[in-house]
C-alpha cells in the first residue's frame, strides 16, 4: 500500500495508533495512546504540531511524552513545540546531547502509557550515534510485568526503512566516519532488529523520496519477515560487505542537513513564534529596499506563472514540488527572505521553510505580483519553448548551449545529444562553466527544476535563458510522435509509388 497521506490510522484493541505522513518531506510520525488511561506519546513529530494536538483533543488524550528516534537532519522536529504547548517530556537516545532537558533512553527502558500499551527502547546506533528504535507493545502485550511478549510493531526511525536502511554518512561533517557508523548499523540490525519476530510491523520515519536513504520503498509500513526477504541490505553478507554496500552511491545531501541536525539539539524559538514574526505584508518599495540590502526574493508560484512575469532578481522555487528541499539547498539561511506568492499562500510558504529551520523570512509582498503592475521596469519574463522548437534551434548553425540539471543518475539513462550535465544542486558552485555569450536552453525531467535553474541563471546575469517546457518527458514524447509521423509519411509515399 503506497503512502497516500497523513491520515493513516490503526487501532489495536486497547491501543490508539496513528501514522501521519508529510509528503513534501517524505516524513512519517506517530501518535500512540492507551485508550483506558488516555495517555499518549508522539514519536518523531514534524515542527508544526497542531495535527497531534487536534487528534489528542478529539480523543481526550494527554500527550505526556515526545520521543525522537535520533537528531533528524532533514527537518526540524516538533519536540520543543510539544513541550511548550502541552508540557510533554522530551526523550532522546542516551548518547544524544542537547541544550534542553531530556530523558535519556537506554536499551530496555520502558514508557508505560497505561496497563495495555507500552513503548520499549532499543539502542540502534548507525544512522546516527544516538539512534534508537521503539518497540510498541499493545493489547495486553506490555513488558511491564516482566514476562516475555512479542511486540506489535517497531518504530525504526532512520535505522530501517521499507526496502532500505539509513545512510551512515550524514554525520561526516560532525566528525563521524561513514564506515564506522555503517559498522554500528550492521550490528544494530543484526543484534537488535533482525532477531525480533517476523510478524513485527516495521514503521519507519521516512518513505520514498527521502534523501535519508538511497532506495526507499513506497509502502507505508512492512514486517520484518518481508524485509528479511526483499531488503537488499538485510541479505546474508559479512560486516565488511555491508559497510561497502551502504556507504556506496548515496545521494548528495543538501547543505541544510548538517544545520538541521545541530538545530534539533538547540533550545530555539517555536514555529508559532517564528511565523508570527515572519508573516508581515510588505509594500513593493519595502521589498526592493530589502533586496538592495542583500535580501532574497523567493517566488513560490508555479513555473508558468513565474516565467510569464516576475520581479527581476527573484528565485523561483514552486510550492508544487520539492519546495523545502530545494529552498534548503539554494537559499542562504543567514540572509533575509521575502516571499512572493499568489495571495493566500504566503503562510504555507513560510511554514514549509520553518519545517527545515529556515526562520529568516521577514515578510511577503502584499498582493503578490499585482503590486508590480504599474512598474514594468521591475518585471522580467523567461522564455519557454517546446521540444520541436528546441529541435529547430539545434538544426541551426548557431547552436544553443543545452544544460541538463537532472541528477547524474538520470542523465546517464537518457539525454538530449550534445547536452552539458550540471545537476541543479551543483549549479551555483559550477556557474563558471556556463558560457556567457550564448543562448542557454535548460531542461530537467518535467520542468520543475529547470525553472529554478533558469531563474538562478538570470539572477547571476545570464540574459538569453530558455526553459524547455515539460522537460525531458516532453522531449521524449515529442520525438516519439515525430518519428511515428515520419514512418506514416514514408509508408504512404511507398504505397503511392507502387500504384
């Protein structure tokens, strides 16, 4: 069953168990409660915590505990928010360090939510040194009486995913060698998780699309029995073989990952306070003043709308795609950010930046681009062309510069002949490789990343920049159609020659 949203819920007798899924960050979090005692815990919450509080209120629950399976790198967790809103106690792995007070969790430590539901800790270092997994005992299966019981599920954080395991290289900037963490991960998997009963449900902290692994499956949960059979990293192999396998071919981590991992250890402002400060309407004059003082103009509209008309110098990262990931990759978190959005979407834009700790939003352009109607001198556009127009330009003597901003893995599979490959996340550092006196046609898979890249190039002073609408998918479809038309034309011509 694929991840379809955040409202996936399961009830097991005396237990309330709900999984929340945040698609834009491929992040899963959990609320677990005992129906009789009404005591609840939240595991790996996102920073905006209203959904947990609303569900707790609806069911008459008291959220007394918030647990992090590790100090997450790809988002800012909501543990501080839950502590501030409802007084929940924060629990971290025993090897964690943080500025705020927390209860360290060690192997075997148990949180009894009531007579029927309990959470028990497994220390599972590997993805990070302080990683833990959480065993869930339900409906009379509590370990509190000292008897050996089978767990109903295990919340695996980033230690074990569906069809993958956590990457061991995200703490390299903090002094941990990936090979050392990979060795710890092997031991955690083989000594702590794999010995559990095969029927144990596996609920991870991430799904497909997350950069916390390299081959995550699309399902929202699995079982250990299934994972033993299908997960490439759980197949029989030596520890050295495992280390080589999981260290190799990991995707590049966005630069904000290390920042978020550290931020999750800090005493920091809550998201609610950040948004109160950030969501200030600004006049066009105020926006231009901020831009002149090194402010960043972030236009979050769809690519077609942005390229039709945008403020000169603005960067387009649409809310309709992997907004937070690309914002975290390309924006400078230390510089003020001004949001340009369709009216009514400013809150969403600031909220999603806040989820990754980009709290430097200073406001939004009041009335959006409508406020610039009387100032055409401040407005620019970006040319969009279709595949057949690109084909015509390639046939001309003055060849355009074709720029593919997909990942290296995508480009290797198929590409337009003569293309130069610079993945979008590398483009700012490799901008000197782009020729200055030449027409530049940018493309990606479907048009989302190419619009970002085109806006970035125009920011850097490139003037003749063109976006291939629909990306490589549109190119492929157009080439297939063109070839079919050519075959039909030749066939008709051959038939006529035989009449």
